[in-house]
C-alpha cells in the first residue's frame, strides 16, 4: 500500500490549493478514503472523509464550507480542494484509507501546506 500526496505549497490567507493523493496497493474503488493533517507540535487530526463511490462526505467542523473532498476511482486519486485558507490550516496533509481517519498503519510522506502573509 502506498500513498503519494502532492499539491501543497505556500499560500496567503484567503488563497486556495488543491491537494492530490495517488494511492496504490489495494482495491481503491472499494475503499473509503480520508485526509488528515498534522500541525507543528500537534497530533494528527482527521480533516475530511469520502465513501468509496463518493456518495457520502464528511468534514471536521473547522473546514466545513471551505474544503471539498473528492475522488476519481479510475485514476485511483483522492483530492482536497481548499479555499479561504487560514493561518491555522498550516500543516502537513496526508491521505489514508478509512472514512473517519487513517485505518492503514502506514502513511505517505504528506504534503506541506503553509498559509502565511
């Protein structure tokens, strides 16, 4: 199982980024997926989840209305569109299996998102 996250970067408050995660090594179309993040000095927290056929999505309260999770099963890729970014969104973002958090024991390298003026 492998997760390869990309799309992070430095952005000003109010800006947008689109993260991608290419997954391999398991039946992607049959697996719920999620994004989590880890800010400096904090534990990793769940951000958003999506069911295997995209029928259900869920978000942590702090990102509702600003972030959108989606997936393309043909490309084995899950996305996180992040709008209206805030300073507190600064973190390393990871994807993993599971709807409400990582259920696979290993993680990818993540992608760094830095929101700064």
